[in-house]
C-alpha cells in the first residue's frame, strides 16, 4: 500500500536556522502517526509544510498524491488541520462556530446537518451546542476545534499538539475520538509534547533539531535500545543521580517521580557494581530493578533531554 504522505529531503530554513532538515517520512493510510520532539525540533513547521502554508527551501512533500507546495487546491479539501491556536470565536455558540467553518468548506445544508449531528453525538457535545465557545472548558474547546476540522470529512487529520494544556481526563477522551475516526478510515498525524501519548500512536517519529532521528512503532523503539534500563530506589536520589551520571557504563540517569531511571551498557558495568557504589556512598538501601523503558526513557536515551512542547 503506497503512503498517503511522503516527504523526501524536505527542508525549511528561516535565515540561518534550519527548522526542518532533510526530512524523509512516510505515513500510511489508516494509522495514527505521532511526531515527538523537544523545543525547536521542527514539528509545527513540518505540519505547515504539509498543509501548504509554508514553502520548502528544498525537497518535496506529497500529500494524497499531490505536491503540498504546488497543488494546494487539490489538497485542502482532503485534509483537516487543527493548529495549536485553532481559531474559535468565543462569542459564537458551538453550533454557530461549526456553521461558520462549514461555510468556509462550502458545505451545503444537506451535507452539513447530518455530519454536524453525528459529530456532536460522537463527542458528547450535543447538550452544549447552544453554549458560547468562550464559556467552554479547555477540553470542550479542543473537541469543538476537532469537530470543525472534521466537518468536511477529510482523509487526513493534521493535529498540532491538540491536547496541550488540557486535563488528563480530557486528553483520554480526545484520544478515544481519534481512535474512532481512524476506525472510520481516516489517517491522523499528531504532534505532541506528552510522551505517554506517543505510546498510543501506531508509529512514532522522534525529531530533534529538525531531523528525524528514529521512526518505528512504540514497541520496536523500546526494543531497539542497546542499553539496559533500570529503576533505582534509594536514599538521597539527588546525590545518587550526581554520582551515577559520572560512572563508567552509564549513558543516562534521570528522575522519574521519586525514583531514578538509568540506562547502562552491560558490556561496561553491572547493576551490582552500581548498587555497591551507591551503598558505599551512603545511599543505602539501594535497589536496582530491571524495567521495560517507557517512551520518555527512549527519548532521553536517544536525544539526551526530556521532550517538551516543540515549536
């Protein structure tokens, strides 16, 4: 099956800054593809290039078989784009916002009414159709933005950090909606600063400084790491982290709640050696437990810093 989105050496520069650097990417129909990276990784710029809102400096992007920069008219009706600051009108009601966007898409009433009713039911927003958008909670505003992006039944949904700043329950509900639209045949490309959300994606692309450094399923990314991952529980974890960070064979050690997550090269050191080191330094009792790395652990191991909201 050919990819529905393809980029080849896609590059975008802003003066001396290379925001997207020779990006090669393939996204297939019916998957949720998560794009993850730290500040300035280039995720938002990538989406804007795919939408045709930015011209690439070099390279190409193909969306549903069309050049994203030269054939925007053929693409625009087949994608739904939800920017970080989606343009809702606070003084309009939920239904009025949806009708406004329906007019932009050129939908007639025969197309609009059943689609609007279906989306309101799917998102459980029907009881709030007459509420002003400015009086909705953060999670409800995101649902409304999603409905507006889905009104014209796009083939591809491009979402730029749609759950940023909303509560965990609203994030969970939003992802349930994404699973629903994918079951209905849509393709979703989502950028997110939440690495636990990356684990919910079909495949994940890790970006850093404009480059795609790794791309695979969450399980495969977790299995590809050459180092072993351990959780450390001990007295004085701050002191333990400082001590272990300079120890031979330790590639990274970071806080995870009240514990530490550590990656070690088994050819250079052992957990027993590190446990003895901690106990000799007064961090006893120290317990090292082997664990399966989370996506956050994978990101830290590959990039060297936790993911944050990207530009």
